[in-house]
């Protein structure tokens, strides 16, 4: 049986059962009749074939897929079961069109929560693997984007774990709907937050490694023409997204700060708080790669300051250690990051980081459309204190951004 669903020019064809000689003629006629009714050019149509319930495909069915792939540029086949995928792979179809295997389904009930990021939570599946469970509403395109950015960052030299499987996570406590998950291999890894909390006597050593992690990233120059996006464009998009919460004047204040940041091409994480750094074999490895981008290190450090120092919300729940301990770690790490620079330069750069953090204090609301109303109201009430009432002083600091040369 063949079912066709359409939302404007986004068309989904669902194949159910067998696509063989007996069923292909009817299916082809139905598809062609529907496509002929679309008042659109083929280049504007997005066509997805859902093969999650397709048990068998013959040469007649393969001809349908080939015809559609030639006719529609934006064409893909998704949720392909193993027995059908084997046919598509053997015949070479996987090399000439986008075909995605059906994803495994997992449950994380009983798994230990080890990290909370901007777009999801990280759980330990077993001794060898962890899983990042994306927040409800995350699309497959967003998951693919994180996979692509992770691989690109890894090639450039960022110490990051690479995912080896995309899965669907069954509904669990606190998340009533199915979510996407990315599985990573991380042997005996723990978050930097947990490690510091468990070994406070090693805070100085951890601060040195945390600073070295930032320094290592910020020494990497991102070449033009790659897939890593611009941090400035990313932050502009976030600010535009929160217009629903703030008046035009407030939006312009945030844009004024961001637009003062010099252009640069250094690799940035943009959410490098200590729950996104994993201790493994005495080294640090990054997770939660959804905001990887290039730009000036000032943006990266400002975003991290927003989490590690001026966080809005339950600090210990989000960061994973008491605020006092987190502040000690941050301050020590920044001393190491700027080690060797004159005291007046270090003081100026720390002021610059604090100013940039003021934007992230509020732009992070763009990461989800389902934050509780009290959180939104707290952010709105703090805007006057953190930006509006000191905007003249903030802009004076912004004038010094150009002093931070790379």
C-alpha cells in the first residue's frame, strides 16, 4: 500500500508491505497522479520516501525510486529496514541517492545522567558508551548538523568524541515523546564538573587543563569554504530569535555589543562549560558540539563566563558543582589562559569577557521554545541590571575590543 502526505511542497510517500511487480504499477500511477497536481517546479519540491514499513522491494520498486530521484532534486529515502537496505546497497542505490537506515530504538531508563547541555542531556549507557539525548522538538536536520560539525572540528584538531550511531530514544521520565540520540564511545570518562567536585584538591591542575583546552581551540584557524559556520552569524540569529521576549531597544543594545567584536577565524565551541568537557585518560574531550563555529575567542570566553560565573538558574544542577567551586575554577583558569601578559592587559580582557557574557545571559533563551515562564521572566527582569543601567560603561569597554589582537 502506498500513502501520500503533503504539507505544501514537502511531500512524504509511505510504502507499506511489498513494493514488487504486483504493487508497483498502482503505486507508480498514484505517485505520478499526485505529483502532477502540485503547482510547483520540481526544484522547489522536497520528497521523502518513508520505508519504515516496507518489507520487500523488487526491480519494479527500484525503478520507482530511481525515477523519483531523477525527477526531484531534494529526494531521500528514510527509515529503511535492514533487508531492504541490503538490496539498495547491493544495487548501488546508496551511492546515487540519499538513503538512511532505520534507527535503533533504545531506552535510557535507569541510566545515569552525567551532563546537561544547551540542547540535550548526556547519559551513560554502559562502561564504554554515553548517549546524548536531544531535547524534545529537535529535528533530524539539527542532529545531522551536529554530527557534521563534530567531524569537521575533529579534523581541525578539536579534542572531541565522534558519534558512531544515531538512535531513537523511547519516552522516559520527564520526556513524554520519542527523541533523537547520539551514541559516543567514551571509556571511563566523567565530566570536568564531577571530577573537580570529587577532587577539590586538584582544582589548580584542572584549571590548567581547562585553560589549555580553550587555548588549544583558539589557536586553530578555520579555513574558508568549510562547513563550520560563523559565530557572529549564529549569535545574530539567536538575538533575533528572542525578539519575542525583549523590546527593540534591548535587542539593539545586545546587537551593539556583538557588533563591536572583531572578526576572526579561530575555532570556537560556544558552550564550553565544565559539564561539556569530559575527563578521559587524564585528558579533556569535548561533547555537545551543536554550536561549533569560527570567530574571535572573546565570544567563546564570554559564553563560557555566562555559564560558569553569571549563570541564571540552579547553578549546581546545571553546572554540576557548587557555584563557589565553579568560580574558583574559572578564575584560576583565566589566570592560566592569560599567563605571561601584563597585568593591565589581563584586567582589560577580563572586563571584555564579562561584557560579552551579558549577551549570552539572554540569547541562550533561543535554544528552546519551551523554557518555563518563570525562567523567561527572571531573564527579562535581570536585563536592566546587567545591561540597560550600565550600557554607557559597557560601550566604553566595547571600544577596547580592537585591542585584543590575535
